[in-house]
């Protein structure tokens, strides 16, 4: 006699909406964007908890006062003075800062009809976003990203996380923000490295889906190096819209499949960041990852020699170093650490190994295996190229 079972399967579609603004002087009382966002769709008065990256105060000493004055002027219910947290990767290295945000959310009775506004770089946004995502199973988050990378990539994305068990982004969730306010003023104070690092994500998005954008980057490259703000605004907006289009049209916003085209150039980048003890910035590692994948694709016969040359030339003109000694690191068994990283990358995604490579500028495609010997040869070429450039 068989066991009787009944199955009731339902499929529910959930839509989400995120508004992304490109603006200036976001806390100037004359700028209506933030007030409009806080008012949208919620019966007033909506509560607002602001979390600021402490390091920003050094460059904008009156930032807290400006936030408070803005809230007063627009009748926003600021629940307490902005909470200051240390930014940079250190914020993601433990649960402590998440707990501080959770405590503030609890202390200030922030509920699902309130807002948490996070102002800072990608690391702070990831940590605060995670706290907002788990408090009351999710309160509304507004992001105000303050670095190139967070304005053109992570800030408009749907993910947040902290590092856990010594592993990057191990603890986190998918939670689209309510709104993103990209204020170009914040970029003025970025150190050279941060200004440059975020541009790697723009090259990436151009390579996988937007050949015209790649040409624009080639045209703008010297202006970008000279810190032209109009050129940077063009880069950020097009890159952010590219990421948004992928989330909207890619068919897998919460990454349940194994393919992750937005992670082109990232399989080696993630490992390289870790091997450097987070000394190498994410964007710097991505630039190297893009160069390595371009050389690999050319050596495998997927990518034309000329296209590979253009990719390496653009990255070099933008000022990226395309070599780091950690790329040659080997484990006790003599294996290239980078190749070990390939398995870690697969594990983070789950399922079959899926790597997006480039078959032409603007056109990504997927492969399911990587030839370790060709990677080793590509690394040697990358190293040789860098030595030549230095000579
Ligand atoms: N959630 C996602 O989808 C996603 C995507 C990509 C990257 N990330 C994460 O984002 C993080 C990297 O973000 P990031 O590149 O913005 O780096 P970051 O947040 O570490 O900031 C870099 C440095 O710039 C400083 N800083 C921030 N804003 C500044 C400003 N306006 N002026 C001067 N200094 C400023 C920070 O204090 C820090 O020292 C990584 O943890 C990465 O994992 C997340
Ligand atoms: Zn990235």
C-alpha cells in the first residue's frame, strides 16, 4: 500500500521598487529629494534613523548638524542624533556594528513604516543594510553611498552582508533598498585609490553588456584620471543603470541560479583580496581580475587579440596596477591559491561552476570550467606585461 500524500504548490510573485537619484548637496534644505523619498507612500510622520560613516566628519565637519537642520526644515521625524560608525572593511569583520544598529532601531522604535538612512561607503552600507534587513524582518532602508564603487555598483544592488567565519559576505541577505541617493559631492574628498578603484566596476559592466559604454570610457579615461567630476558622473550613472538593468531584466535578482554575470572578473578578485589581507581594494582586485580573464579568453581563442589589447590599455590608462605578487601564492600542496579560490567561488554561489568571460567587448558568455595551465600562462603574461610597463 502506497503512502498517501497531497501537494499544494503555490507560486507567488513579489514585485519591488527602488528609486535611484543622482543629485548634489543631498542635505541642503533646498534639495527636496530626501524629504520626498521619506514622504513617499507612508502616512506621516515617518520616523528616520540616520547612520553616518564617522570618517566623513573629517571632510564634512558639519555633516551631523546639516542632517539635523535638513530634518527640521522638512519636518522629518529624526529619532535621535545621527549614529556614527567606523566605515571601511573593519565594519564588516564582526557582528558588533550590526548590533549597534539593531540596538538603535529598537531604542528608537523604528518599525516597518520608518526609515533607516545609511550614509557611507559600500562596507558601511552592507553592514547597516543587513541590520535593517533583519530588524522586524526588514525595515525600509535608504542608502546614500559616498564612494565611486558604492554609487555605481553596490549601493544600487539588492544585497547586504558582513564577513563571518573569516569568509567574505558569508552572513547577509537579499533586501532591495527603498531608495538610493547618489550625491556626487561626497566624491570630492575620496582618496586617489578609492576614486580609481570604483571605476573597475564600470569597465566590468561595459565589458559584459555595453560596448558603447566601453568606448565612452576610452574617450573619458584621461579626464577620469584628472578627476573630472562631469566625466565621473557620466561613468557612475551609466554603470549604476547597467547594474539596475541587470537586476531588472536578468531574470534572477536574488541569484538562485549559478550564473552571475555581474561577477565577471571577480572569481580571482575575491581570492586576491583575501590573499592580500584586504590590503588590495575590491576595485583594484577586480581590475586585475578583468585583465586576467581577458588574457585567458584570448589564449583560449574566445576573444580577439585586438579586443584584449583594448581592455588592458583602458585599465592601464585608468591607472590600475595589473599585477600583484599574491597572484603567484601557492598552498602547501603547491597548487596556485587562485585556482583554490575558484572552488571557493563556486561554493559561495552553489551549483555548477559558472564563470562569465568575454567573447567581444560588450558581450559576456558563460563557461563551466577553467584550464589551470592556461591561467598559469595568463598570469605569467600579466606579470611580464607589468614588468615591461615598469621598465
Ligand atoms: N552589496 C553588494 O552588492 C556589494 C557589491 C560590491 C561590493 N560590496 C562591498 O562593498 C565594500 C567596498 O565598498 P567601497 O569600495 O565603497 O569601500 P569602503 O566602504 O571600504 O570605503 C573605502 C574607504 O573610503 C572611505 N570613504 C568612504 N566615503 C568617503 C568619502 N566620501 N570621502 C573620503 N573617504 C571616504 C572609507 O572610510 C574607507 O576607508 C566591500 O565590503 C564589498 O564587499 C558590496
Ligand atoms: Zn565588485
